[in-house]
């Protein structure tokens, strides 16, 4: 039985093409399932619950973004799905099998640049294939295909220190995809990039995703990024965290910059803002009135 996500009808698009898109997504097999996930840090009276009761189903080739306030467990959730961390309760299933540790069926891209500095670009992409027992000649052939996919074929013999931040992350994506993962887990991969490079990387990622049979779980704190990239957006709460809402993105594909000013994008953005930055009454903090200037002009 599939988990029934919390979806606000007020933020669903009524456009027929969007409804048809989600009907197609729901008709695909479920790749990843989580059931009643819980994660505690510490033990005894000092134990702190990061999140609990997280259940979800993700379908094949779906693009899921995860957002939530700082400390809600977004990265922890990604690490549990990747098999790099253990849940305190519940389970994660990939193709119906319990996740109990890292595996090649799950690729991971981090925010930091995790390339091996002593290997060339091609060597970095070949690494996972060779570790899996593939012949060097075959690993090299496949590495070149993936580098062409991410537009870096001409840089195969360069070293990571010779690349820009965006190029390094494209190599990291190629390296993760070269192992043929069922799901690609991305933990704020563009968070360290400048605004222009970040926008370019978002566009590159969508182009790559359309060409590859892979499901994406993408952690982000950027609401515009979540609205631009996702099919659905998983919203986590805090203190302790949990699944607050699973929102179907009403913005039609393919996405364009012009849609950022559209009614559906703005309505979705307002909904996300309500979750992340709810209106609260905060008393203004009064600072000590100590004047350290004799200037005659007074600022507003």
C-alpha cells in the first residue's frame, strides 16, 4: 500500500498538462520508500529527536526536493537514504529491499568538492567502475561518455584544481552517475556556488536528468531552487522534525526563467515561505544608546 502524502489542494495546479504529468508519475513503479523513519542523537535523558514519523514513496525518475528549517534533519535524511547513517527507527526500502549501508545503486553528491585531487577528471569518473571490477579500457570508454554528457569531454585530462566550482560539481555528478545508480542523492550540491553559476548548474542538472534513467532526491535550503527543479517538494518541520507536507509542484515543464514571475510559481513560493518562515510576533531588541560620533548629520 502506498503512502498517501499530505497535499494541499489549494496549491495544486488545475492545468490539464500538469495533472497529466502527475498521473504519469504515479503510474510508475515506486523506487524508494521510507516508513516511520526516526533519528535520535544522544541517549537517555539527553537524547534529542531530529525527526520522527517520516514516511514517503518516491517513483521512478521523479525529482524530489527536500526543504525545511535549519536543524530539521534534511542532510541526515539524505545520509540515511544513502546508507551513510543509521535510522533510530523505521526503515528505508530501495526497490523493496531494506537499505543497510552504502551501495552503487545510490549515488551521492555533496556540497563540498569531493573529487580526488591526485586523479584527472577522467580518472575520477572511472574510479567507481574500476573499484567494481570493470576493465580499465571499458571504464575509460564509459567515463568519456559521461564526461560528454555533462559537457566536459575536453577537460578529461585536467585535474580538479584546474576547474571552476561548477565544473567540479559536474564531474562529481558524472562520477556518481557512471556507477548506474537507481537514485541520485544530492545534499545542497550548489550551495557553495555563486548565483550565476548556481543557475547554470540547475539548468545543466535538468538537462542531464531528462537524458538519464535516474531518480533524484535533492536537499536544498533555497526555495526558488526547489520550485524550479522539483516534481514534488517534501517539507520537513522541526523541534522535532517530521513530514509537514508533500507538495506537488504546479509549475509546468519544461521550466523557464519567465515562469518565476507566473502565478503558479509565486503561489508555490508563498506556500513554502509559510512553512519555512511562519509569521511570528518578535519583540524588537533594544540596543544600548551609546553615541560614538560627533557628526552633525543624523541618519534615518
